[in-house]
C-alpha cells in the first residue's frame, strides 16, 4: 500500500544535544510499532549509522562511497544506498567521512539548498515509507539548510544547560529563516534529553521552555541513563538492548507524543 511519507529532521547546532540518540531511538520505536522507517545519516560523524551497524560496516559504507555524500555530490537517487538494518521495517542511508565536504559541493550547485530533497525524492515518492528521519550535523550551514528544505517537520533535541538554551535561540532563528525557502516546514517540537531531575537548572529550563509561545515542548523528556550508552556501544537502540530500561520507556512515550502531533 502506498504511504504518505512524513520527513522529520532532527537538528540543533549545539553539539551533543542528543540528535543522533533521539533520532535512532525514535526510529526504532516507530519501526517496532509497525511503521516503515527510513533513517538518513547526514552527519560526517556517522553516529546514526553506528547506532545500527558495527564499526567495520560503517567504515566500509564510508570507504566504498555507497553513502549519502555520493548521492549529494553526483545528484543520484539516494535509494540506491539504502541498507536494511537487522530490525524489521527499519532501513538506513549511511553517511561517510566525506560528508565533511558536502558544504562545498552544495554551494556549487544550482538550487543547491534543494539537493537533498531531490536525491530523497525517489524514496519519498516510492510510497514505501511512513517516516524518513534525518539526523543532522551540529552546524547551521548548507547541509542543515538542505535538511530543512527536504523536511516536513523539525524536531529540536536539547540539553538543559545554559549553552543548550543559547544554541536553541540560534536554532529557532535558523528555522524561521529556512521557512522562507520551505514554507511547508513546521516545528514539531523541542525535546529535552539527558535530563537530570535533581538539578535546579533542569527544572528552570523546563519552566522556561513551557513559556515559549507557539512552540510545542514535548512533555516527555529523556533522563540520563547509562543503558543508552551501553546500547550505542553495542550498535543497538536502547529498547533492543534493554527492553525494560527507563529510557526505552521514555523513548516510546516520546514517539507516542510525536505521532499524536503529526497525526493531528
Ligand atoms: N539519555 C541519555 N543518557 C545518557 N547519555 C546520553 C543520553 N542521550 C545521549 N547520551 C550521550 O550523549 C552524547 C551526545 O548524544 P548524541 O550524540 O545523540 O548528540 P548529538 O546532538 O547527535 O551530537 P552531535 O552534535 O555531535 O551530532 C553521546 O555520547 C550519547 O551517548
Ligand atoms: Mg549526532
């Protein structure tokens, strides 16, 4: 059956805010719930790819050129680089180390900001996927502009810290500017990750976020949990690594909130 594909970008210029972790875990939860999910790794760090594949496979994706960078550089349908993960309903287009040069490639192209949308069009129009989730690098350059132009929704994972909030202001400005180029893009919400409920700063941050106007803040936040790191060390989403862990439940809750929002 043909599906109407929704493309969700996970982006925040603040490094280490939980983009790759949130993207991989939400992707897994959606796939487990029966949605067909394609994940797209657009970061040279290849963290999304490492979330599902062993290091040697990820290095091979990079060296072989069978990755998103080649699709962008040569304007090839990225569908030819789709890899099935070991999980049902869950596939991935890997990144490669050369994604570090994607900014340069994109500036040289006509309508360069729409390149990613063009190379993902085949996957979108195939009607095979319910969701395409894109993991972004911690920048606000041409690659992230491309991600914004390809997406229907933006999800901003943030950490409750002073610099996390500073980065959020930049991200929200960038979102407002990119909407001029992709008016269909909407802000799905802000999701707090790596939360430490014992800290006053965390509680203050939640209060601050809740007061932002016209911005959806996920009620579910993801608390710090070492199971997340052990799962990543094992190239697995946390719910596959430790089904009953606290964070597995939190990601399931967050995905539920996300579905309610996109299905409104
Ligand atoms: N709930 C959690 N509990 C413990 N550690 C976490 C949790 N979520 C993320 N981390 C860790 O925090 C670090 C940053 O997370 P992640 O890599 O997802 O952020 P990112 O925004 O993708 O980073 P980058 O900007 O480098 O792409 C990682 O080492 C990850 O293992
Ligand atoms: Mg990342």
